[in-house]
C-alpha cells in the first residue's frame, strides 16, 4: 500500500479540498483496507480496489453532510467553449490548439481549484482522470459504476471546467474579458 499513499493523498485532497480532511480520508481508507483485506482477490488490481475504498469513504463521510445534490446547468456551457473562446482571443496564432495555449498560461493551482469546485460526482471522476491519470476502466472499477457513467460524468466535468478555466483566465488578465468574436453561451 505504501507506493499508493501519495496518489491516494492527492486524490483525497482533490475530493475533500482540505489537507486535514484528505489525511483523515487516507487514514480511514487504509484502516478499512487493512480490515477488509480478506475480501481482496489476489491477482486483481490492488490500486483500483484501494481507490474504491478511498472514494467510498469520501462518499460516506461527505454525503452525510449534504441532504440534496446540487443542480447542474449543463446547457449553459456550449460544446468546445474553451477552444472557441481561446480562438476568439487570438491564442491560435502560437499553437494549432488555442485551448492548449490558454491552459499553458494557467497555474496548476488554478486548474486544481477548478476541479475542486466541481459538484461531487464530477469532481471524483475528474480527479481520478486528470490528476491520477487513471484510464476509464480503472475509474469505473474504482467507483463501482459502468464505464459509460464514467464517460458521461467526465464529459460533463470537462464542460464545466472549460467555463471555470476561461473565467480564471479572464480574471488573471491572460485574455481580454470580451474578445472580438466571443462565443455567447450565457
């Protein structure tokens, strides 16, 4: 388990958004894994098994505090929002992909903050995919959901991240607030 602890802490931090809570989650998951090690099937993916325990610990701890889910307005973020806004701001002069040019200008902390601000079900999938570089199938195994659910949650997370990252870039003055040819999605 020791090689997984750093990755587990990063994931727990992304899920909880708090260093102390992340440490508690990893500790709780390690204890649960130790207690439940008899249920681990030799030859299967230990990482996926442990991360499933970690995410289940997160769900059980934080769902108690939230009675209702957050309403998510997906329609307010059009497809390819970040790419279109970046292109309209003239960032495609340097690279073929203007969204990549914009992301290169943002700090890792700003991207992490955008992930942390996602609703819980999208934040979990985004953290496992973008931060821990887990493939879809391993995320599905970790969360105990079908791979199609992982894909749809990740798609929705990406759309929300595009809007959040664009707003961060505008706030930092990396791009003009209203570029010529701006895509309206409000």
